[in-house]
């Protein structure tokens, strides 16, 4: 295959990692100048900052009245684990998984909590399980966007409005970029480092009144670590949802999240954030539709993620390779793009099919995505030229 010339321009921001993700446009460390360094998070100024994150998030997302939103430790993983350990066991459980993290939650429930009445529905990378099998007399656990698979839930029509069980959703790479049907959900978790490009280590936990009722009426049969405890004396610890965090948060990261939320509000809130993500997704898909070597891992258009766009390689010289050689091929492309300074951290997740994963959350500029695309052609041509035909 002939090599092609270097593209004439590069993305202004080459950060296309799926987490931590690109900072908002125009960000600099100056945005952190008002952080209360050396102050307690329990002091008036610290608590006010934490409450500001909660209030701004609630406003931008349009959380329904009666929902609680709190800041919890250990990123989205901590938020999900907290809920699995605190809520599950009261009813049978249906779990839907189609990427690495969904499968992690399945493992936690079946191998760590060792619950018996669990039904597991899975699908290969690039596909969704059959949601019509969900029984909403049971608790239903699922991700909204499979970050490592590039497949998202297109809507909440499959979730019963009259459900008796809880709909528990890991939405870390969906919130702030996709339209979440809050009336169909009971627990939603996310992290700071995804769509708004915040810093790591902190998670967000949103609870519907039905989820709060479960927490206050059900006591798990197993002990809960301190950082998982959401109730005391049979009542919700309301302070967690007013800025009294369970553990000590980073006030530097809190300041950064406030900056990201204020930026989101300044550009038009949730509709603008969603529009930015969709524009970048569309730019990549237009390129994929014309590509003779790359294809979206998600075959069904309505299920294609607008934040974690995953692609694999369809060229015959690639598909003829062994799985090990396919992985090496994709890694060579990623290395070339890294060395050219045009794209960092865009290799597919280690458990996913070999290929590329480009983050297109709201902090990514569509112009940078457009500038990246010719470089993907260049990198493919470079590696293909060095790959013997079989």
C-alpha cells in the first residue's frame, strides 16, 4: 500500500483520551486560583464549594425535584460499588453488560457479593443485549454508555414506568453529553473526569425518592465499609447530599469541577454540551462512512456513542492477521500519532477488539476532531506499508 504525505495541519489540542479527558477549551491553571488551599473541606468556604458543585450539577442536568445528589469517594467506580453493596439483595437482579465496566459490575455482584438470584444478559463489544428481557419487578443494573465499546443505550423506552424494582445506571460517560430520562431511572452515577474534563478521584451519586426509600427500609446482610454507608439509624445521611462528604475531597479538584460547570453553563448548559458531543461524533462517522479501512465498532447508528467513538479496522490485510498481530498493528498506529503530537491515548481498551477509541465529549473541539481524521489515514497507510501481506 503506498504511503501518503503528512497532513498539513494538526489538532490544536491532541488530548483525545477517554479518561481523564480533555480540559474545557481555554482552560489553564489560572482557573484554580480561588481554590481554598490549606483549608478544611468542613470549613464554611470548603463546604460552600462542595455545595456549589452539587447545585450547579443539579441545575445543568435538570434533576427532578426530590432527587438527592452527592459527592462520593473513588470516582464513578466508588459510586457504583457503594450502590451495589448498599441496595442489592432486597430483590432479584437483572444485569446487562456489553463492555468492560458493565462486566466488572456483574463480577462484583456474582463473585464478591455472591448473590444467588441474578440473571446476566451480555452482548459482544459493539452490540447491546436484549433489553426486552428485563423484568422490572427485579432490580436492573446497566451502564448507559459502554465507554470501552462505543455503544450507548439509545433511549429509556424499555424501562418500565411502573417498575417495582430499581433502575440502577452507571452513566459516567453519558451524563452531560446524552439525554438522560430521569423519570425512568432511580440511581445514576458518574465521575468528574469524563464529559466535563474534571480531575479524578471523585464520583457523583444521584438518588431518586424510590432509591432513598430502599436505603431507609433495607439493611444488607453483609457489613458495609465506612465509605459505603449512606444511612445512619435507618435514615439517609442527608449531609452527604449537602456537601458533607464521607471522606476528605481534594479542594483543588473541586475548584476545577466548579470551573468546568460554570463553563458548561456559560455556553448554554446541557443542550450545548450535547450538541458539541454530537457534532464531533458526526464528523467521525462521516469520515468512517467514506473510509476504505475503518469502521465503527457499533454497527447500529442509534446505538453509536457520541463520547467514546470506537472503531476497528476492516481492511483485508488487517483482518487476515492473527489477533496478536492485529493488536500490534493498532498499537503501531497509536504510537505514530503520539510521536507526531496529533493524538494521545487513543488505543482501544485492552479488553476490546484492536482498533482506536477517540473521545468526543463536550470539552473536545469538533475542529480538532476534523483535523485529526487525515492523520488516521496517514498512520494506517504507514503501518500497512510495513505489514507483509498474507
